[in-house]
C-alpha cells in the first residue's frame, strides 16, 4: 500500500478547469481548496496581470516557488496551481514529495474558448492567442507529461473530480 500523501495538486494549462474541478474535489475529499493564483494576488495586493505588468514574470514565478514550499508543509489541501507553476522542475519535485499530482488537459481550441470567457491571462494577451497556446503547450509538453493526465473534454467538473477520487483510491491499494 502506498503511503497516503494527504494533498492533491491539480495542474495543467490555463483554462483546463483546475479551480472548478478543485472545488468539487475538495468537497469530495473533505479537504480545503487553495488556488495559488488567488493567494498570490491576495498577498501581492494586486491581480496577476498587474504583477506581470508592474513587477515582471520573474517576480510572479518567485511567488509560486514560495508557495510550492509553503503549501506542501500542510496537509489535506487540494491545490489548484497556476498553469506554469509546475513547469518549474524544482516546484514539481517539491510538490511531488507531498502531494498526488494530476494534470488536466484540453485541446487548444477548448482552452481558447474557456480563457476568452474569463480573460485576464497576461501570457495570452497577444493578437494570435491560439498560436500562442499551441506554442506554450509544445514548450510545456515534457513538463506536464511528468504527471497523471486527466482529459477534461466534454466532461462535467463533478465527473472529473470523481475520476480523480477513484484514481487516488486505486493508488492507495
Ligand atoms: C500562467 C497561468 C495562469 C497564471 C499566470 C501564468 C501560466 O494561471 O498563473 O497567468 O504560466 O500558464 P491559470 O492556469 O489558472 O490560468
């Protein structure tokens, strides 16, 4: 029997539903949900796009590194990461020690339609966002590929959360 890690991390590209699925998953497991983007924005006192604009991406990535270390010292959390957080090998290593990690996936077109609905993605603030999504997905393929993949296409978030619960139960056997 595998040792229970007592935290679950949801990672994956922007617009794959990490926070929405995380909310259902946290309810299923009786864990608390932490959304790293939300926490960083709270602590920085400004939204993510302003952190990127005024302080630069490197400062945002420092916030993420700090949270990777801090959150994994806690237990019973579902952590919905920003899409770039576990692209960092160091963050991935730290979080893997203390959490089961799942990577949510979706097609570039689905991602585009989802992020267009919610906006506020500085990395996709370009005249050709679909091309940029494809480029970033290709750049991040190996990094995301380190984790268990969960397809989100045409699935309701509740169903995805249940699928993850099942995968967790299986890994504990
Ligand atoms: C980013 C994803 C965003 C946010 C920031 C950078 C990325 O989070 O952290 O804009 O590098 O993929 P979401 O995945 O929640 O959109």
